[in-house]
C-alpha cells in the first residue's frame, strides 16, 4: 500500500485575512465619548429616564407605549404589522402583546380573513391609558430636548429620523 502523498491533503476552504496594519495614532486619538454609538446610547439613557419619570403612573415601557400608540392611531392591526411599525422583532412583539393583554389594554383575536394572523385591538381601558399617556408625551420630548435650542432640536430629530 502506498502512503497518501502530501498533495492529496485537502486545501483549506479559505485563507485567513491578513492582519490589518495597526494605526498607532488612530488608537491614541480614539475616544469612546466621541463615537456615535456611545452618544446615541447616552441620549437614549436620558430619554428613557425622562420617559420613566413622566410616565411612571402607567407602568408601561417605551416599547409598550409605542405599540399602544400605533394601535390607537391605526385601530385593530396584526401583531406582526405593529411589531414592524415600531421596530421590534416578532418574538419581542409576542411578549409585549401578551403583557399588554394580561393588563387588559389590548385584546388579541384571529383575523377573520386570515386565521394565521393575530389582530390586536385596544380595549376601552387601553384607549383610556394611551390617551392619558399621549397627553404627557410632548413633555417627554420637551424635557429630553431641553438642552438644545428649538432649531437644534428640530435638526436633531430630522437627522435621527434619517438614521432609523
């Protein structure tokens, strides 16, 4: 029996990429405080803390609030569609809908046209809660943007909307 030749060994599917050159100056100049992700996270923390303070009486999270707002704006809507509109994945939306239903704010039902879809509709209690919350919503925005001039606030909102 002949031993297998070295050339019969399988070749790697791909070779590792070469290590990028290290830019010592860029590393030295890098400040996390100047990075967009860091700044957005800090702004989000501010907005979330203000939301919690203003909306404390309702015990509703910002995502739950967004879902209630969309249902108030649109009327009965599929759970999947509401999730897409507020930017949450289906698994998260399932949990949000379940919690809102458990609190009596939404009523899930099968779509008569397509039984695979779950429609969400606000209950009377849900309408009362979201209308009270919407009445305070502008306070959250005003307090979040308070360090900015009105022109700066408008520009920031316009630019962030382009990112999302």
